[in-house]
């Protein structure tokens, strides 16, 4: 068990990942996400497409932040399908966990 009372804010950053996952993310979004991950000392930075890998590698060079590229978003794809009974409106992509939880 982790004793949070003995951790600094910097150490605590390693308990979290940071991600930029929208399919329509721009290079500026990805670079800003990398900066945030570095600012908070996150464990990993995850992004929506492998096309961003060279930019992420450049931004995170010299850090110990792990890199993760998504290969698919089944839940996100289901959210935009009107035939899915628990589908949330496509305009609310931040409800993935809530949507997933309601389908289990």
C-alpha cells in the first residue's frame, strides 16, 4: 500500500497517466499534453494515434514518462451509435467511464 502522507506532489505524479485521446487532436494538443505530463511528472502519456509517436518522443525525450498510443476505442465508437441502448450523445466524449459502467 502506498503511504500518500510520505509522498511529495512530484512523487504523486507517478500515480497518474495523462492522455489526449480525441481522434481530432491536433499537433498543438499533443504537444500541450506532453508538457502537462512533464509538469505533473506523470507515469505515462497516452495519445489517440500512432501518427503522433515522433512528436511525443521528441517532447518527452530525456524524461522517464512512458508512452502509449491507442489502437482503438470500442467504447467511444459505440457511444456514437444510436442503436446502442446505453449510448451517450457523441458530443459528450468525457463520459466514457460512466457509459462503460452502465453497460456492465
